[in-house]
C-alpha cells in the first residue's frame, strides 16, 4: 500500500503524526538580506502549515561558524597562507555523541567476549567515520581511535579484575591492537579523507 493509504489507516484510528521537520541552510549577502530571506521563507511555509523554529533559526557570519547536521562549517585562513577557505569539521556535539556511544558500549556487561564487543564498536565507528570522511577530520579520527583504545583497556581491566594491568600487558604483544577471533577493532585514524571537489559549471544543466 502507498504512504497515503497507511496515513489514512492510522488517522481513522485517531493516531496523529508529528509534523515533518526539515533542515534548510540559507546563504545570503548581508545581515539585512538574511533577515529578509528569513521573513520570506516564513511567509512561504505558513500556508503549508510549517514554520521556522525560533530556537534553531540563527543568522551568523561564516567566519564565526555554525553547526549543520553534525558538521561545523567555518571560514578561516589556510595555514601558511593568506587565503581564506570554508572548512567543514565534525561538530563538538557529533563527537560527544559518538564518544557517549563508545563509552556506553564498553560499560556493558563483561560477560561478553572481546570479539562481540569489537563487533558492536565497529558498527558505531565505521558508520560515524564514513559520514565525516569528506571533512577535515584527520585529527578527530586520530583522537577517536585513541579514545576507543583506552575504553577497551578499561573494559579489559573490569573483565579481568583479578589480573594486574601489568600482567595483561605482558601477555599481549607489543603494539597490540584489539583483535579476537578474526574481528579487529576498526581504526578511524586509518580512514582516508577524500574532500569534495567544486565542479561548478561542469555540471550539465537539466534545462
């Protein structure tokens, strides 16, 4: 059945859906242009039953930077140059979210084996890094790798609480990276950063 049939089915049973949420990024010249554009957008959305969120609708300068869909967008000078470019980074909120997921995963019961833990962590790490791999995120990925490595050692410490940490280190080879039964911890630091290239007029017009 179509989405409309499903919607009518639930509405006939007095089930009401939340209004749709859209995230839109509007770019304008001056602050006055941005204010006028916000008013025009609010006027267009009003007949459709939509409105701009007062809490989430902001007007900022590109040099100050802003967060959009987990990405921090900001313009500043290139290192070693006087030219200014717009850079994208993983936002602090996005990094805090993935750290919380890693911390929550490594705080669970220690009855599971290491391979199960690595499988769950890889699912989180691989998805997050694939989303941000087109940004300037090399240092963030390196930090996330080190953070996850420390969290696994904390998990091992709680799992083998009767074994001293020095004994655990001696049992493992030098430069050991978490691995068990063919499951190896995904390393965000090894993800290659591939930046998007501006194609501009090279994109053929559909009209």
